[in-house]
């Protein structure tokens, strides 16, 4: 059975995370950690209109 050192695992994870973030920023320069897929506009105009309407109705109910 192999024994893992937590420091080594953290270093590997951080290195992989940095590589992944660099790759994403090449595709989407506006990327930030924690950005959710549904924060971006939809490609389908009809769906985006529906989402905008639902968001507007939700804001009206909250205020």
C-alpha cells in the first residue's frame, strides 16, 4: 500500500488547478474562480428572454 504525503498532494492539486485555470483563460479571458455556467448569456435567444423574464419576476417578488 502506498503512503501519500499531504503536502505533496496539495502541491500536485495546486499545480493542476493552475494549469486548468490557464487553459480556461485561453478560451474565456473573463473567467474567474467561482464563475457558474448559467451566469453567461444563452446562445438561444428565446431561452435567454425567458430567463430574463423569470429573473425580473423574481426580483419583483423580492422587493
